[in-house]
């Protein structure tokens, strides 16, 4: 038996239905808002987030087939592949949204150029998540353990970069508005995906083949894998980036009464290829401000 428990067939179908509703919502929103700027492959006209949602659906349908044939290596491998890879596409959307936000609000506040954000973090995720299924071979298991450690560090660094950017932009006088709401959406997604990644790391590191308390209790899988990813999908549906970014990816709304331009002239640019930073993100100039 490939599982450390008897997989619940009804839970597989319920999870597939939950992600299917999310997928249809994101697909409809994408078509309605023409939000192609979140696209991974432009000719496909599909956002990374939407692709990730349908991969979750396929993953849990494959898990249902695997639950009906628990000794089938093929169905086990398919469900594991889809469920492990799908969150990487959700994370990729975070990187692309943040890169667009940086270009619109101002790249001078970030420690990394917008053009490099998606490339760097997506490459990390792709290399990590495509390393294989850690439960089928001891080598693959340790590859995934190392991979999830790197992913946690990578996504954690991305979260820190986002916060530093937020504080620097506010410190320079950029008013609150749609861009801060968009960043808040990213913060929630980052936190939930990190919870899922920590669970996966602990799951694979907690014991050998089908051993360890977590690996022998399916409830942990649905609470710490399925639930956080589903919450990300639905939170992004109800707080969709296109509510804050126009179809062309442009922020238009700032706090009422503001007269500050979207792109103020920086005193000094910074980051790779620029000079030393002139703004301390933790000591804003000109007094207190609201983050």
C-alpha cells in the first residue's frame, strides 16, 4: 500500500469540487477582466493562477482514482505530481503581480529589479517542485526535503522583499491606495503557502516510508495541504488583483485627497546596478506614516 492510511474517497471528490468552483471563478474573472498580464505563457491566454487551480482539480480527481486503487503506482504518482506542483503556479502569480506592482509604483523602492523578480523566484520553484515524489524513493524524499527548505527560504525572502518595498514606498510619501490593498492580498497568499510548505517539509522529514504520525493520519493532509491552498484560491477570487490593477496593469486609485504623483522622483535609486539606498525602510523620513 502506497499510503500510510486508507485514503477517503469522499474527501477527494469534495476537494476536487471546491477547487473546480474556484477554477471556474478565476477563469470567468480572467475572461471578464481580460487579465492576461498574469499570464505565464502569453499564447495560452491562461493565467498561472487559473492553471494552478485546474491542476488541483486534476490532482484530487487522480487522488480519488488512487484511493479506489491504493496499490496503483501510476495513479499515486499522478495525484502526487499535480498536488505538489499546483501551488508553485499560485506562487508564480504572486511574483508576477508584485513585479507589475513594482513597475507601476516605482522600482526604486525594491532591492531587486521588477524584471528579475518573476525569473528568480519561479526558477527556484520549478527546480524544487520538479524534483520528484519523495515517498517513492529515499533519494527523491531527501531531494524534496532539501527542496522544500529552499522553497521556504525563497518564498520567505520574497515576503521580506515585499514588506521592505511596502515600507520604503510609504516612507517616501506614496499614499495608500489600490497598490497597498494588492500587497495585502499578496501577504495573505504568502502566509498560507508558507503554512503548506512547512507542512510538506515536516511530512517528508517526519519518518521513513509511510511512517511517522503525520504520514499515517490523513486529516493532516487536508487541514495543512488542501485547506491553505483552497483559501489562497478563494481569497484571490474575492480580492482579485484586477480589482486593484486595471486591464493594462495600472493602479488608478489612491487615498482620497492625495496630490502625490504615482512616480515621485527618487533621491537616489538602489538595488542591483544602482547606487546605495538613501531611504531606511524602518525609519521613515518626515514623521510617522500608516502602513
